C-alpha cells in the first residue's frame, strides 16, 4: 500500500495558494497531524480506485498518467473533510470551500509561486515547497514536502542550478508529473565569471514571459483561462518595470554600481544599466564561503570605487557584509534586499511585484 504520496496534499488544502511561512508542511500543527492520521487510516480502508469519478471533470483523454496522484489528492480531501465533520475542527473551515477536484500546481520557490498563482487564479491551487525567508540555494525538503510533488498536475521549478538541494527530488518525481523549468526558457544571461545565472526574476519583463510559459504548459493538458490571466500578469510586470525605472531615475549613471551578498542581481543590472562591482559570496550561489583574500579584494574594489552600500539579503545572515562594511568605515551602509524569497506579512515584499519595487526603492535610496 502506498501511503507516502498522500500525506502532503492534506496540507495543501489548508490554504489556497499557500506559501508556508516557516518550515512549511514539515512543521505541521496538531490539527494537521490528526488529519495525517486520518488520511492514512482512510487510505488503508478505501484503496485508491474507488474515487476516480471525483476527478472526471478535469481529466482529458491524455491525462490518465496522473490518475493515481489525483486519486490520492481526492482521497486526502475526503478524509480530511470527514475528520473535520466528525471533530468540528474550526481550523478545517476552508477545506470545504476548496475546489474538491481542482488542479494543483507546485512551485519550488515563493517567487515562482507568485507567478504560478497569477496564472492559475481561482481555477486551482498553488503550493510552494520552499518556505518564505528560506534561501532557495540551500533548501532540502523533508520527505513529506517532497511527496507533495507526486500529487501535482504541474511542477514549476526555476532550474539552472538554483534549487541545488532539490535536484535529486525533482529528478526522481514520477514521469507522469509534468515539470516546467522556467529559467532556461527566458533568455538566460551568464554570471560575470561564466555559467548560466538562474536569478531571472529580478527582471520583471522576463517574469512576464515566464507567466506566459506557465499558461502554455497548463494549456497543454487542462482547458482554462490561463493565457488571459498570464497576459494580465505580464502587463502588471511591464508596469512594474516602468515603476522601477522611475524609482531608479535618481541614481546617476556613474553611481550605478552594486556590491551584493551573492550574485543575484545580474538580471537587474542588465535591465537597468547597473554594474555588479563585486560580491561577498563568490560562485553565483550562496553555498560557497569567501576566502580572506577574496574579502580583502572586495574591500579594495569598494575603496577604489567609493561605492557607499553593500546589499545584503533577507535569506542570508548579513554578518559577512557587515564585516566588509566595517573595514570600509562609517560611510558604507549595509542595505537588505529580497533575493531568493518573498517576504512575510508587512514586509513590503508579499508579492513579487511588491518585492521588486521595494528592492528598487532601497537601491535608489542607498545609491541615489
Ligand atoms: Zn541566488
């Protein structure tokens, strides 16, 4: 009896377009734990074949590949609903309002989740694997989080090495689950030292194109209003691009130089005419550690240029950036930007649009 695939989707029903705020499904509360027990018990009693009809509305002739995972989701929903009815759990209230047999898109990062949610709208659910505030480069999923992938109609990943800790899990996802890696499809650029740069979401125009790609991937198997919503989302991103241009207009050309914690702003620099002067963590991800000579080189570069800020990030400790700033004296400030994840409530980065505008405002404030 396969049980592992059922535990994740229970949690996907708790909140629509859900982004876990800390620890994700791995840190389930007592109510969710009870739901898990119920699911496992229910699954043992019922098997999976008896619930096929629950999904018939969404199934087209070429979708049989995903019947079992759909059944698992339907089963999870039914088990959870029964438990809610029997125990009267207030926390279960929105289970009954969720689409009983809707489409499930799983995104690896909260940023990709924002893009996917913009395309999916209310025609399905979007789940995010990597919790808010967690660095995408350095995240390894629990088995329960990984099991969420098996129930997805579409997995939206970034690719180009961003999700280093997820690569084994993504590679092992059943062939029946469709995978869309966006970064390789939006005209990727290279890091300063070579190699493809995965951080495409720092360019709102590429983000808009990515939304259209998600719509096309969904169109392949599921009729829906994806293209219309993706076009609207892309339009919002065009407007975001203009807003960012406006915010940055106060930064003179000769001050458009950035020193960042890791090389996450190549696409931003490319679009808005900045130069990445240096990074604290070498190598394009956050997984390396700088040597003392590399840090000394960075201090020398900053001294020479006279740049006045180091841009740290919300998903990494700022201690190294602060140490470099301290070497340079009181005139250099450390400014935190959102890089690998959206922010939590009240952060000014609850959506990708907000995140990009907030970052631009802080960059403009520091360099303008
Ligand atoms: Zn990064």
